[in-house]
């Protein structure tokens, strides 16, 4: 945070950036921040449309591919202990790096 993807995510869910930044500065951990976001979002996860999910879980757009490939190469150098084979976009790359489950786009979305 605050990369471009974070800002687009916050905008999509109607989360005020300044309020979130103030909460983060309190020293809250990841779980507390996630709960805060759920409680303060104007749009709830159930309201997310399939187009948005396809956008964030699909392959990197052609115009961002070079940037992504550079970031992925840097991450592989920093974390040679991890398998980034499933990293087809920034969300997946971050999940792999942070040890989170890798989100999948369901066929029904």
C-alpha cells in the first residue's frame, strides 16, 4: 500500500483512503485492517461483479506486462525460496510472496 492496484481496490469498494491510512497508522495488523475494511466499505464483497473479479484475477493487461515482468523478476531475486509459477498478475504474485491462498476465478464468475 498505496500502489495503484490498492487505490483502485479501495475506490471500487468505496473505502476512504485517508480514513484507512489513519487506521493503519494506529499499528493495526493485517487481520484488523481487513476487518476495518469490511466494516467501512460502501460496497460489500457480495456486491462485486464478475467483471471486476476477471480484471483483478486475470492475466496482466498487455500495456502493463513489461512492468509486471520486471516486478516479478525482482521478486524472484528477493525470494528465491518461493515458486512464482502461478504468478500471472500482481494479486497472485503478492499472495505467493505473503503466503496467502492464491485466488482463482471461478467458472461461474
